[in-house]
């Protein structure tokens, strides 16, 4: 039972990262109908910026304290969010009219450019970010031990999810985002600056991706292609939950996270193929995903 509980926590932790990524992807798609493949690069940039903060902010490149690491995570999110806004204004805004497929190709090209940029600046080798000082221990969990940082991340993920729900459901910006997902043309007729809404939404999605990358940095090895690799799992989340739906992103993230955690425990060779089979079944039964809205 203890081992099953640990696997459940591991699945929740993976689901938290996937939700942060999928929610940003869904927000962008819901408002602008852009399948933002660059999202994976924003995740990688967040992780590498956390690495830079660790190297420059701690003596000898050691671990930052909790406050310093929190500042590094927030700084990475803000910096990549601003980069996302610039990317949307200078590049995507010029190609929206070319159609969804062309825009997706542009974002695919952008992720390749950013990955090459990472290789030039930080190299192609593996890099590591130490866990924050004071949070690198573990707590007893029966005969096993649960890392303190993992437990803290679950709490942080829940707070971010709650904050995102409040923004989307309880603020004027969230009202405009939900309205744009339903009818962008009518929103423009009513006098709303839709291009600005696109920019803010794209920046918010990029910020969420960077936050996920910065928080994951102490738990994974940093590579230039780490964003491309996790993007496959993020697409699984949005396919299962429904692209454009935040609740669907949460449900999809929980399904994928726990499916991987227990699949690796029971049938490690078949865990990923079974996940893709689950995606295929959901697409056959409900092409828009569990909570996705079918296109009319």
C-alpha cells in the first residue's frame, strides 16, 4: 500500500507539470485558435533560466534558498511571458490570416530556433539544478521517504491551479477569454481589442510553461530538446481532456500522470503504447476530448 501511495503521489506530481503546460496551451488555443508548438520551448527556457539564476545567485553555483529559488521561478515566468508577448506581436500577428496550419508550422519553426539558441548559449550537454537549500531532504512515509521538494510542489501546483481558475472565472479578463473562445468576431464588434487579448493570453500561456519548466528544473536533467519531449505528453493531455478546456486539461493531466505512474509500475514496456491507445479510443468515441467543445 505504501508503494502504491508513492506511485499515486508521483502521478500527481507529473500531472501538476502537465496541467501547467496544457492549461497554457488550451488558453492560447481557446482564444486565438493557435496550436502553439513553441510551448515546449518556453518550458525549456524556464528551466534554463532557473539554472542561470542558481549559477549566478548562489555562492559557487550551489543551491539557492527557498526565497531565492521562488524569485528565480517567478523571474523565469515573467521573462518568458514577455518573450511570448513579443513573439505573438512581431511574428504570429502577421500570419494569423494564413490559417491554423501555417501558424502551427511557424510555431514549429520557432521551437527549432529556440532549441538551437539553447545549444549555442548553454551547450548540448546535460545540466542540473540543485534543489533549494533546506528543501533537499525527505520525510518518512512508512518504510519509504518522500522528498520535501515534491510535497511542496504539489501545494504550489494546487495554488497555481486555484489562481488560474479565479482569473478565468472571476475576473473581467477571464470573462473576455471565455467570450473569445465562443465568438471572437462578436467580441470585436462589441469594441474589445481582440489583438491585445491575443497578446495577453499568449504571454500568460508562455508564463505558465516557463513556471512549469523552472519548477521541474531541480527534478530533471536539462537538455535543449526537453521541451519537445514533454510536448508529446502535453498533447496527450489536451487530446484526452479537450483542447481549449481548462477543466479538461486538469482531468487529462490527472489521467495521463496516474496512467504513466502506475503503468510503469505494472507494465513498464507497455505504459506509453497503452497511453496512445487510450488517446485513440477517446478520439474515436469523442473527437473533441472529454470536456472539449465540438466545432460547429
